[in-house]
C-alpha cells in the first residue's frame, strides 16, 4: 500500500502504545547495539501521562499503524525543550515523511506551548557525513564533544594499581550546589549546559538542576564545591538489547591531567561495583570529552589496558565519533 504524507497523524503516546513504538525499528540494530529506548520507554510513557510533568511523548500513525515516535522534555521554565529518541519506520524512510513529521511537531509545539522558544537536539555523526552533520538545518551549534566507545566484559578485566588522585565522590545535593553556581562552572560548561549520557540539560531553573541530578549516576569532583576545577558524571550501567549494558562517563575539564584522573578514578569505582553487582554480557561504555581531550583519553585507556576494546559503529566508520548539540528556534 502506498502511503501519503497527508495520511500522517500526530497524537500523544500512551502506555498502551509501548510495544507498537518498539516495533518501529524491529529487527534493526541501532547505534551498534546502544539503543536505550527499550530501557527508557516505559518510564517515559508513565511520566508523560502526568500532565504536570515536563515530558511529552508523541506517536505518528498512518491508518492507525505506528510509524514514528519522539519524546520531548521541557526545560528552562518551558522556554526550551529537548528531543529524544526520534524513530521512523523503514517503510516510510526517504519518502518525505521526515519533513512532514518535523512540520507536525513544530505546529504541535507552537499551538500548545506558546512560551517555548527553542528545541535542543544531541545528534551523533556515526551515520552522517561532515556535510550532513554540520548544517544550518539543525539550528545553531552550541557545542561539539567527542565520543569514544568501548565494549568491555568487566568480569574479565584486571586493572593495574591506580595512584591516588584529587577527585572525590560528591552527593546528589552537592552536585546540585555546584550546578547552581554559574560563575563557578562557566569555564567548564559551554552555554550553561551539562550533558549526561547524551542527555543535554540547560541549567536555568531548580527543575532543570533536579532533572540533571536525579539520574542513576556517580559524580566525581576535583577542587571544591566553592571552586570546582573539573567534574565527571558516570551514568551507571543499564540494559540495552542483546543482553548487554550501556554506561557513560561525561567529563568536564580543561586540563588533560584532570581528564586522566577522572577516567582512572571512575573506572576504578566501576571495577569495584562490577565485583559486587554481577553484569552479564558486554558493557558498552561511552567516554564523552572535549575534542581536544581525545588523546588524553586514549592514553589513559591504554594505561588501563582497555584501549584494545575500542568499538567503532555506524556507516561513517569514524574512529572517534562526535555529539553535536544544536539549538533551533521553534
């Protein structure tokens, strides 16, 4: 059956749409096995059904068949929103439906959220050429970070002795205190934006800070709460397809030695946790750093004996991929 873009319908996603949404990409291996949607979808749908929450989930249907999905989270008092997990069925790809979905979403946002000013997207370049990823159609470029991915079986790893460093674990409340003080972090955070495991957060309100600190994560800080010189956020492992887990370390630092200390310390904590909490399969670990910190990252992973587990995915076969953070007017 031939579908027309005029047949496309946008509606709010509900919990009963769960399986139909996952079926959009049934049989496909997304992001080299790093797809987080099967893990996140149910809590997202539950959160979105609360009209007081900052999340809205959208499904796109043709003749009642789900052919697309997008999750939206509002930040900065409703002035900004972040788009997550955009999915389009392969039966309609390359036929102009993507543009129609973009138009439908734009109309929905303008009609229902008059205070909204911009949308924010975190876009990987694993399947996009340089010309495709660096394009004004995505909006204004806020930041670019490098992403190094490793496939590790933690139970088979023996870590070398790691020297003591100046990093310390901070609590959720202490992390929130750091994020509240813009003047203390402006040299670490571009555009007053923090990201954890591909989730960008504009730090303008208490709700934004709560969203950034509510994750299942371990935060390391170098310096003090009053004068932080660097910090890192380890998103603890969670399930992805094929019996594996996914984790990430996002590092915010201006000195190579700080980056090295954060990686060594976070990996030491990860190793200790892995000995207490058994995990099956491989852990897909992403380390997200400033582009000029890639060499320091590689050197540290070599020292730990982990660089050999470097993983490359995507059609572009980039040895080091990148996360592009774009902001676009509604």
